[in-house]
C-alpha cells in the first residue's frame, strides 16, 4: 500500500506532538514557582506545611488502615509529601515522584486487603488525593496545557488500570472521585497559567509600545531641531557663496586658478543650499510635530523667519510676565555673541522651561539665569512652589526630551530634577566649541525619565 501525502503529514504531526510531549514530561529542568504578587512567599510556606500534614497523616493512615509496616508507610507517605515540596521547584519530577508513590501504595495495600473492607478506600488514599491535587496544580501552573492534560491522562489511566485489571477483595473505590478532582485542578491551573501569560504579554507589549512611542517622539524632536537649524546652516552657506563670488574682485589681476577654485566653491555652496532646501521641504511636509502648524515652528514664527537668539530673551520673558507670572532674569559674566546653534538652543531651552513652568506650576515664581563661562554658556531655569493644582496638560510631553536632544547635539550637559518645596530646576551647559560629531541620546529609559 502506497503512503499518501496526507498520511505522511498526519504521521509527522503525531510524531512532532509526541516529541514535544516527551520534552515536556521527560525532563528534570528547574522551574521555580515565582513569589505571589501580594502574598509573596506565603503560598510556599502553606504548601510546605501541607506536605508535612500529608506525610504525617498518610503514615498513620497507611499503618492503621492499610496494615503496612511503619517504615514502609513512612517511606510511601514521605514520597507523596516530598513531591509537593519538590513541585515548588521542579514540577515535572515532582509529578513522577507522586505517581511512583501512588503506585507503591496502591500495589502494597492491595496485597493486604481483607481487614476493614467496609471502611478502607483504594486505590487512592485521602492523603494521596490531596498530594496529587497539589502536585497537578503546581504542574499545570508551569507547563504547557498539552503537558498538563497528558499528565492528567496518565494519572487517570493508571487509576483505571489498578481498579479494572486488579480484582480480588472488595473495597470502597476512590478512582472516580480522585480523577474528577484532578480534572478540576488541571483546568484551574491551566486557566491561571494562561491568564498569567496573557498579562505578561500585555506588559511586554505595553513596554514595547512605550519604547516605540518614545523613539518616535525622539525622531520628531530631532526633525524639529533640524528644521530650526536650517536657517543657521543656510546663512553660513550663503555667506560662503557671496564671499567666493566677491573674492576675485578684491585682488588685482587674480590668476585663473584662483578664479576657478572660487567659482567651484561658490557652485558647491549653491548646490548645498539647494539640497538643504529640498531636505527641509521633506521634513516640513512629512514630520510636522504634534500641535505644530504646517506653516511655522509652533512659536508664531513664519517658516522662513530668522531663528530666535538670546537677543529676543527679554521679549520672551515679557510675554511670560504678561500672563501674570513673576519672572526674574539674572545674567552674569561677560556677555558676548555665541555661535548661532548655541544661541538658538539656549533660547529654545528657556522657552520650553518657561512653558513647562506655566503649565505645571501655576502661580510659582520663575528665575532665569544665564552665566557666560569662558568656554560656553550655562542656562538655569528654576520655578518655585506652585500656588495651586496644575490643570490637565494638553501638551505632547516632549519638552525635556527636546532640551536633552539640543544639549546632546552641542556636546553639553543637562540636569532636570525637582527643587526645594515642590519646585523644579533645569540646568544646561552649552559649550561654544561643540564636538564635530556628538551622538544624540538614544536611551528610551532615560528619555522617559526626562519627558515633561
């Protein structure tokens, strides 16, 4: 008879299922029972106490009613109690131990029946049923459902084999009751395991979603910073182009090589400007930040208006005072022009810190300090204790993230943390000669901690 494709597929599926089942139930790997969320180690202590009770009670039952020698009764009962304790760390070996103890007890007691026929129960004793219930529960909580069902089927089959194939003296059967209770326990354990796995997957998915949201926010902030810095870079490229065009006229009878080189410099500058405008157009059309209008930068400026510098700091502070807030400005050190990127970043940091203070600290006084150091600028914004509860925030929560990106871009340092009496303090140092290539901050955990 020729083997068909359907037969081969069915045989392969059955073989794979048996192989997986063997891997589930023929192992001694450790699988510790985790502590309970609310009760911590109390379930472990209760199970150990139950194991002692099973050992003591089972020994007395097997000695008095099963008519076993005390040593053999203690050994068999200790096997059932020990299986419960072992199930806390290795549930599969614990089930095998419990099944082996049941087989030993059922076989030895069966040979000694004939004394108390009306009262003695067989093949499962009361202590044995309790032990097997606990072992199967611990097994179902940690192994796949297919393995728990297979263990239940093996236990039921062994119970049926003892009752059906071993006849002789009459007894009170416990097989149906025991298997029914075992089935309920396996169903309960599998359901609890499925619920725990679903919650774990939900937590994992929530974590991944939060990390993805943070990374997307990071990209949006970097795109916004890139759009703002476009004018700074474009200004320098325009100056280069103009200087390259004017330079030949400043030299009497310039050589042809000089003219060609300057013409090449001007051409490269114009091409770079063209590429900058093209990239900026893509950023504006595809990466508009949340709450940001498509025709500006979200602060009332037109898309081609000059980017703000520290010269406009007084106007920014006056706007904050106009809404009834007390703002103190303190500028120390020798004030001097800084690179455009530093000026722009310092202005945006102050602007965002003031916005956060207005949003999250109603009525609190605000202090803005600028300290001109020999190697850079230190910016500090401190708000005091709010005088009332903060209203629900409608912001996107990107404030501190954008500040950190600006500081990281310039190779500076920044701290943001609660201050005295429920206040908040933001401190940033911006070097005036930043590194050529400074990586951004890509740690999602750090970004979540610093997001306003």
